[in-house]
């Protein structure tokens, strides 16, 4: 069975600081990994994904994530936080043989001026 | 890009009534759609997988007679909450399988049952 662990329900950074949101997964087969962002009262927007190939993936809004198989991690980073980045971020995993996603519990990113 | 819409975005109903929520893929066809439920400050919980032209597959603990799912076309899936009660109040989000192994999500429907 798949599972996703997001460390920290809340992460606070100052505007301009590095953003690091952690995600670890467990999967019995090579996984597909996703990061989604959710703004209040809205659905989820895909930030980036890893399926195969290059382990460092770049997404929208300056975010990127690196798939590290040895660490079973897929941490999300952004060099410089912007106020508009404040939102909830969900990491999700999907086994390559299935269509359903398993989500982590989410991390709320707070950005202060 | 792939766009998924939901209607309505907000619905308030009386206890005992039924509510239908529509999920549409606007610019692509989706043989598979998903319905999620999200409680405040929590993650998404998969309720069911909706397959075009066949019965939905429900997750353990989800009452299929209460949450009726119909996927009549490649661009439309509906979720009907039958005989709604206050505990059914929640944020319901659908998604559709687009290309490249990606699910695209709708904006969500907030249901409040009085």
C-alpha cells in the first residue's frame, strides 16, 4: 500500500526566504509523485510531477522538487518565497500500475512580510 | 491546459433532500473521474472512482447508496448525495484523468446541510 508523509502541518517563512516542504512516500513499485497547491475554498492545482526521467523536476511559480529514491523523498523547494505562495500544499503518490492518488495530510505555508 | 469544472460551487440544502454535483472536463475527454471529500483543515479522502459507461468503484466505508455516481459521458460525472444530513456537509472535489498520468482537479463544491 502506498502512503505519503508530509512533515510539518505548518511551515512559516519570511518573504524572500527559501521554501522547503518535505514529503516522504512509501510505494512497492516505482511511483509517480505529485505536488498540488490549494488556495482557500478552491480545488487543487498541479505544481509539478515526477513520472520518469530526470529526477529534478521544475514546476510552475518557481517551484521545483527532486525525486530521491534512496531517501524515498520528493521535497518541494522554492528559492525565494512570495506572499502569493501562502497556501496549502499536498504531496501525492500514485503507483504506476494504478490510477488513484494517495495524498499526504498537507502543509500550510505561511509567508510573512 | 486541462480544465475541470464543477457545478454548483456552493449549495445549501435542508436535511433529507438530495443534492447533485456535476463535474465536467472542459477541453479533454476523461474515461476516469474521481470524487474526493475534504473536511476542514484535512487532506482529501478518495470516495470513489467513476468510470465512463460502468459502475463506480467505491472506497471502503463510503456508502454507494448514499453517494450515487453516474459517469454517462466522457466529459461528465455526477455525484448525488441522497437524503443529505448535516454530517454530509463538506467540500467535495472531483478530478479527471488527463494525459501524462495526471489528475486535474475541479474547483470544488461546498455543501452545507441544515
